[in-house]
């Protein structure tokens, strides 16, 4: 399954899904870049509202046979404003799941 399809699946949407109404509380956005051995994704929870792909890199800096995929995640709760600690926990979960399932490494 292509990586972008996996991303939609993890948040329970498809490319043509109607958007949910945004809560009146602020969103927390995070940018992550991964080096992937193969394509895929995993569910991350209801606070993950949006994933946006913004960069793909192949070259010496990530190693042969690998690619770097950069994503921006938007986390938002319907119940409260998320703290930096909340966002860090959600980010760590994404990093762990992508590492376990797909051999992804967080790129420095």
C-alpha cells in the first residue's frame, strides 16, 4: 500500500473523505522527516487531525536504497488545548510505530 494511502488509513479517512468540523481550540503542528526502508503507516489516535507530506529526498545523506519522507502532523483535541508534552507524546508514538512496523528512523 502506498505511504500516502497508509497515512489516510491511519487517521480513518480517504483522499475523498469529507472534512470534520474543526474544534475552536488551537491545533499543534509537528514536522517529522523519516528514512524509510519500505512504505506504510499506522493509526495514531483521534488527536491526529491531518498529515501533510511536504518533502521526499533520495541521496547520499540517507543511504543507498532509502528515501527521506517529511510529514507535517496536525494534532488537535475537541476537549482541551494540547500542551507541548501532549504533542511530544503523540510524536513519540508515531516515531515508535513507524520504526517498529516499517523500519523508519527519525532523521536528524
